[in-house]
């Protein structure tokens, strides 16, 4: 499988309930960007890892890094291997110096560990092509301000309800579009 390097470019809070965030992964080789919907704890963990900040006591990702260090294991790289039904699937490549093990991981957790261990985050070129957008293209892919079944324009409240349903169903692709539409409507007022 062919991979390309990606890195966390930006994290933005959504305009909905406030507990969802969009993590933008950038692929410098192609200039494309991939939006990934994550929760608030994951966003905080990624920000802390990117800024190399530590909590007073070890949080979960720090604990895992401490265990790996104690047992002389190292994270060689993280791969984002596939995208199915709105969910990214990632793998941790962990080595003991002799053999490498591949461990399934949530993408947000894998990114935190990659930042903490200073290793590469690689995305399958197929996943990149399927999920990426050109910089600024997210706005171009938003649903237009179409009338609903009652012939009225969608309101922010209605869109937020749709967003919660998308998030519950893990339809993150549609959720990203709805979040951008909410942002656009908010800016219009």
C-alpha cells in the first residue's frame, strides 16, 4: 500500500454543541487537506501533544508512552489505512528493536501518540484521494441554503439537530458539511 506523509495543521471547534472539533490533516506533498471529526478530549490531547505540554499527572496517552518506554518499545510510525462509513482506521507500528507489531487504533489516539513520540503519520494515498479537499474547498462542498420540506430555509437550530444525528451515526463526512453550513449561516447574521 502506498502512503504519504500528513501532519496536523489545525483544530477548530464546531459551531454545534461545542464538544466536536475538526482536525485538519495536511499532506504537504499534494497540498490537500483532510478533515477529521474528533471529540473534545481528543482535541485537547492533540493540542497538548503538539505543544509538548504535560499534565500534572500522567494522562492516558502519557501512561501508554511511559509503559512503552519501560518495556523498551518504540512507536515507529502511525498509518491511516482506510476510511469506511465515515470512520478513519489507523494502525500503530510498534517495535521492540527486533520485531514490529501492528496495533489497531483510533485515529485521534494514534495522532496523539505520534506527536508525543515524534514519529511520522502516514496516510494511504487511496484514503487521501477519497477524503481530501483542496485548501479552501470545504466551503465549496457545503450544502446550499435549500428550502426544507416546508418551503422554509434551514435554521442553525435545525442544522445542529442534523449534525447531532450525523455524529451519533458516525457520518463524519456529512457532519463536516453541516458544520460548515452552520458556520456560514452564523457569519451571515
